[in-house]
């Protein structure tokens, strides 16, 4: 890929390959859009025409006398790849393929898409699409799309996997006065994808917010890494669509059953520093406020209102968000008392009561914004006869200009309020009817401030025995299915995760001999690839004294055959006992997501994992900080840190085990899912007593 995508958004000359005069055609709509506002030159290319829309038309890109920066391809699918090649041979570096009929149609289309990728690779093309509605960039007046409207100028850049969504948004944004810098319809993402645009806009001084409508990400890891760079100084807001939990259905491990692609999406977007939204309304609410308002220094905010009810609604919404109600400094309260009538208190939310005038709004708003403990404010005004919305808007703009703090408003009136709100818009102050919506926008600013302050550190690299781990994984090739159980405990050992001593025996006498070498009673487990959950069939016995080992061995084997007469029994594991009563059973697991890759899970373990669903997720590899956060953010975290007079467990050891597992699953893409359940967190150390994993031998 050639460096930077500026050539795509700021070209001097654009060729429309497949341009035509034919009414209602895409080729004509594109030409018309380009001729409308573009500062550069739009050149029609079509071997079947001499002129298109009164412009000289060329038979191919190579015949255009001046250099072409971008070729927009709208020819039929059957000749699209040839058209791209011809443009590339003529020296074009950026190509937008509007033509559909590629991978999205399967079969022949998929083959065509491979050909397209090959041409793009050969010529190192920056290629958008295919199956895209095009690209748009307001500074150059470039509308290389077949959307019916041009965007208003602004500093929001927007990428969308749905072209139709762009056309809808353009009309809607125009009504709201929302402007854009660049818009790209990603189409099939054959070459350029969300990572490329997040990267490009992160370095673009004219983009202050990046928006995404994404149905999938092509490379989750690359997305996380690139987005982290960008979101340090440019907010990224993503609306999700079409992410389903289909992945969870095929899973055979606990982690797999809990971790669907929904969880991976949540974890991945969060680790990327993206702000996730559920609705289109929120997408643009957040875009507008992030582009128009400064970030709050603190999460404590003020509510200034002339009506009690809406003030309570705002307060409730603050309670449900990451924000809090600021408590005013004593000096602020004194100043407020001086400007407010006696019957009003000086507390937050600040109720100016029904007869509030514009002056009262100004004095109080100015006073609370001067308080260092106030990060920003919500101003709510219901219509009364004591003030005029236009005057109030002027006062709010004054306060907005005087203080570097975010303001959001709820001018809750009809037409007069709306007209005043348009004046606020000019200063980037968003106005909403619903106080809760105003609070959510303010909250988005606070959330983004926290993201921009994040520090990401590199995952630790432990000294491990990779070869030995590989040997264990390769043992799956001698299996009838691709699952491994406690016979793979060595895998953990190779990666430095502590396990109690244990051995798998095929003979009860040998089992007895091994048990005698261990201190105290042992634990015995059936080992069979046909038995997923050993204790479900009575296949685990704890506290077995030496003299019961022989009989227990035979009982366990009999139970396996009772459960499934032709079950393959690899033997019985004799394992040292771990003092479960002194510790906490946790689960550390991984389920590989098709988009984000290895998704780690940490939670309370044992038999309640799936019922409690008290778990934390991260895409691997994780840093020590992330691993520690996982142990802190589950609801039962206090259990690990010693609740109700119990000793605290060795959380550091758990944190290290998570990191080591993270390294293991990152090193071996062949591991599809893996559970350590339980990893027993003890007062001193953490012991993995059980493992279950699924291996994809083709990835080894
Ligand atoms: P499975 O999950 O297949 O039923 P496990 O090996 O996880 O089998 O054993 C089930 C339960 O038995 C564990 O959750 C734990 O409570 C207990 N257990 C297993 N191994 C040990 C051990 N070495 N020491 C103490 N308790 C154990
Ligand atoms: Mg288990």
C-alpha cells in the first residue's frame, strides 16, 4: 500500500471509468456529483462515448492527457478487474471500485475479488471497495459517490460498511447541521479497511472525530493496535451492527459457552479505545459533542435548571453514568446565594425556579463554571414568560466562550427553542429535548478523556518452553477428536503455570504406588477424550486415602464405561491434593474469536461458572495491568482479596497465570479454546488442577 491516503481524499483529477449520460445510472450520478462542487477536474472514461455531460470522454484512463489521481470504477463486474488494471498501468495509485458482484455474491464473484486483490497487490494500489458507494471529502468539494446529497463541511470523518447507511446519514446530518471532513464507504474491504482509515484520520489535523459503522473487523489485533494510537488524540465512536453470538454455539468449553463474538466485540472495542454506541442517534450525538466541546477536567458536573422535574431526570441520568454531581465549593455557594432569591438553595442540581430570568441563568452558570470542582454543566430551560430563548442562547454562548468547560443544553420548548438551539449549534453546543440524552453526551466527553489518558504497556514475555508445549499440542494428531484434557497438563508446566504433581496410570497397582509417593490423600480423575466434564459422571474423587486407590481406580473406569460403553479410557490420573478450602476456585480460559482472535476470560471457577457468569474478558495478549484489572472487575473480586475473615489469596500469582496463558494462546493459534477450571487461588500461589482444550491440528 502506498503511503498515506491523502491522494484518495484530495485529488487533482478524478477519472470516472464507466461514465455515461444515461438517465438514472450510477455512472451519470457520479459524474454529476463530481461536477457539482469538486475543485479539481472530473474526467469521463468510456470507450463507447465521445462526450459525457458535455465533457470530452476518453476510451481508457491511459488516454487521459493529464495525470489521474483517483479512478472511480463503475463498469460491469465482468470487466471491472481489467478496468482497474488498465488504470494502474496508466499510473493511477488510488482506485474506488463502486461495481458490485464480488465476494458478496459468492462463487464467481469471490474469484473475481481474488483477482482484484492480486492486481491491487501487484500495483500497490490504495483501493476502496468493491461494492462501495464511493468516497467524499468536503475540503476539496469531492463527492465521488452516487449518494444524492453532498455533506456539509465539518471535522468528523466517517467510515461505513453499509453504503445505504451513508446516504441515509447524509440527508439526516444535513437537517441537523452536522458537517463532515471525509466519508468512505468501505464496501467489501478487499484492500483498504477500517484499520487503514483509523490510521489515516488519526494523523489528519482536519479530522477531530472518527466515526465507524462496522459489521466486522478484518483484523482485530491490528485494529486494536492502530486504534490505540489514534484514540490517544482523536476520539473514535463505533456503532455496531450484525455482531452475533453464533460463535458461542459451537463451543465445547466453559469459556466458549460464555464468550460469544458479542463479548469479543465489547472487549476488543474497549481495548482499542473506541467508544461503543448502540444507536445511530448516539453515534451522531457523541460525534457532535466530541467535535464541538472541550473535555471535562473532572467527572463532576453541575445541573442548572429552571424546572425541578427535568433536573431530577438529569440527576438520575448522571447517577447511571460515569459522571457525578459536583458538590460546590463554599465560596461558590456564597456567590450563588448572593445572586439567587432566598427560596432557592445553592445546591447541585441548582434549581433556579420558575421565575428565572436570563440574568439569573447567566449569573449562576458563570458562578458554577468558575468552581474548579465543576467539570462541565447541563443547562435545562423549560419555557416560561420570564425569559426569552434567543436571549438565553446568547447568554449560554457567552458562558461557553468564557470557560473552557463542556456545556450541553436542554431548551425544552417548541419552535422558539429550536431556533435558539440553532444559534447554539454554531458554537458547537449541542441541544436536546431529553435531559438524559444531554447527560449521556456529557458522559461521552468524560469517557473519552479517560481513554485519551490511558497508558498501554507491552505484555510481559515470560521465559517458556515452547518446544515442549508444541509436542503436547501435536499429540492431538494421534486422537480421534481434537480435544485434550488433563493428559495435557504438561502444556501448563511448559508455560510456567503451576500444577500439582500428577500422573496418568493405566493400572490400579501403579496408581497405588504413585499415590504413596504423594503426601496425604490424593485426587483421582478419569482420563477420557469422550468425557468432557469429569465430575458430571462421577469421574473425580477427592481425598482418596492410599488404601482406597486401587478400588477407586476400578470404580472410575467402570463409571466411564457406564456412561458410554465404548468410551476410550486413557487411564486414571492420580493428582496431589490442593487445599481448596484455603483458596478460591477461579477459571482462566480462552476462546478464539474469528475477528479479534484469542479472547481471554477470568472469573469465579468451579461448577458455577456458567450459572454465575461473573467474568471479565480481554483480547490477548494482555499486559500485567490488563490482567490485574481482570481480577479486579469481576463482582466476586472481594473473595480473592480475603472476604469475611478469610485470608487473601495470592492475586499476583493469579495475575501472572493469566499473563502466561495469554502468552501461550498468542504463541499457538492452533489452540482454539482452552479452560483452566479451576485455577485454585491459594494464600500462597495459584495451582491449575484441571485443563481442557481444543486444538486445530492444521494450524500447528
Ligand atoms: P471436571 O471439571 O472435569 O469435573 P476437575 O479436575 O476440575 O474435573 O475436578 C472437579 C473439582 O474437583 C474441582 O473443581 C475441584 O473442586 C476438585 N479438584 C480437582 N482436582 C483437585 C485437586 N488436585 N485438589 C483438590 N481438589 C481438586
Ligand atoms: Mg474442571
